[in-house]
C-alpha cells in the first residue's frame, strides 16, 4: 500500500518525470510512491497524500477529481505547477487543495514529503520552514516564499530507477518577458543551461533526442544573445549518439526558436548536426504595433527573414500566431492574415492560437479581442483545407472562462522576480 501518490497526466508528465529524478537524486526512495496516470488506481489505493501539477486551463477537470477524492477518502492534497504558483489562494480555497507549492519544485517537494511523513501527513508549523509553500493554519494564510532553483541542472532530468523518460530540459528561464507568457515569472528572466556532458549522458536513454527550452538557439547564452560556439559545442557533442542510431531533433517540438535567432549560422548547424527539417518559430502577430504592445522585442521583418532563411536551407517553417490579442484591431488582424498568407504561399505551416489571459503575467487582466469576420472566415477556410493547425476555436471559449476566473479570484502575482509584475493592458 502506498502512502504517497503522484497523479500523472498528459500535460504534467514531463514535469513530474524531472521532479521524480530530483527526488531520487536527493535520496528519496521512489518505490514508496504510487506513480500513475490512472485516477481509478488512486481511488482504489487510497494514499494519504496525492501530488498534482497543472495549468490554469485544466482547473475545471481537476476540481471534479478533488471533489471526488474529498468524498471518498479525504487525503492530503498538494498542488504544484503554474496555476498553484500564480493563484495559490484560489488553489487552496476554491479548488480545495491543502498545500500549494510556489515556484520551482525540485527541493520543495523533497523537504515537504519528508516533513509530512515525519509528522503523520498532517500540516504542522514545521512546514513554515520550507520555502515555496502556501497553506492555511486555521484561518491564517501562510506563504513561505517563492522557491527558486538557480542551478536546476543539479538535478537529473529523469530518475535512474524508473522506466520514465521525457524530453530533457536543457535551458530554463527567459529574458524576453512577453506579456502573455508565464515562463519568466515562474522560471526567471535569466537563462540557465544544463551542461553539455550531462545532456549527452542523459540523452543516451532516448531514441529520438528531444529537448525542452524556451529558445533552442539560445543554448549557452544568458538568453537574449546568440552564442554560436556554445550551440555548436552542444550539437557536436551529441553526434556520437546520432551515429549509434538515435535521431536528434533541435529547434522543433517540444521546443521552438525565436525568429531573430534564425540565421544562416544557426541553420547551418542544424543542417550539419540534427535530423529535423522543420523548425518552429513564434511570430504571434503580423503587426509591428501589436508585437511592441506584447513586448515581443522582435518585428515582423524578423519573422519574414527567418522564414526566407529556413526555406533557403531546406527547412519547413512552422509559425505560431496568437489571434484575438488585447486591443487588436481589425487592421492588426488583417496584417496577421497577410503574414499568414505569405508564409503559406512560401510553403510554411501556420499554427493559430487564440489569446488566453494567464495568471501571473502582465496581461492576466486583459481582455481578448473578438475575431474580425475576415479573420474568422480566413481561419475556417484554411483549417478546412488543412493549411492551418491549432485549436483557436476551443481556445475562444477557454479564454472567456479564464477571463472570468481571473476577474473573480484575482491575486497579486507572486513571482520569481523580486519586483511586482507590471500589469498593463494598454496598446503600444
Ligand atoms: S513567449 Fe517565449 S520568448 Fe516570450 S517570454 Fe515566453 S518563453 Fe520567452
């Protein structure tokens, strides 16, 4: 019988694989854990503690599970991930968790599980010594500080003792601070990198070598500049593994690259050292004023240049857009349509997403804009032809739900940065 269960889902799989590696490396015996994707197994096994990790977009399903668990056997429930970090009070008061983990979880969950085990799985004052937690003692809300893991690479990307594998997180943090994105506020503005020897060592377990990073071409740099030598050193070091039959995917799923980093010198490296002939970039808008408003720090010309270079070097460009951005006019949307059309004419793929306000970001309290008739028709037509991918339709509904949630339960963001998150919905 297991006392502690880990609730794995499709979306938290990679995060938990890494956290389990971190737990194991600190000396936690993973055989003590029930690690399962099967909620029924948790219900059957009735553990004393269950760990969850989720995004705000998932809270409605999570809430139903929590309700059922409370009715069936009332375990201690711990939540981590982006939602718990950005909205701990909502996580505790409304979703019904007992403890929220705030920030980067590698060290927190180790100390938390040890302390809980020692104290019979009860919330005790001792928990206030662990940084990165929010919980209630009686009526009193206790927040122990934001948990930061500066050198995340001190922890392996996955556990040695379990047959679990996920793309390796090679870099963490992002200096760009796009207003809609949670990454810098949860992982920090400075990019840190897993050392090359470790990436090589752990890549051996993968048949297809894939990596998690906010910007694959920024490997080795503080984030905003290119360090081609460092990037090449990494890709070169992975070549013996390729020769043994593994394939190397770089700058594509599950990561992407920023458009201004797509240059002949970076593309030459991918041609020479990697197996993918697709690259994913974020354009987000075809209107420079919108790019400025969302703090993307690149312009439309960088997207066009990146697409041209990718085609020249034999890559299929996969380009992400966000439609329905705050204060996006019909004219701005027309500019995005023009850019999408241009990309498709050139042979690239477009992925369209609808703007979703995420807690903890500067745009958390901003309203999405309605799609113009022209945009609606264009996306519908292109999707029917299989030329545009993306789930903007469902996201329109989800965006409204998120907006309502944030309006109702707004919390001042707790974040990695020491100053308050600047909330702004003004156009550029
Ligand atoms: S969207 Fe990408 S570039 Fe912008 S802040 Fe997030 S991770 Fe960084």
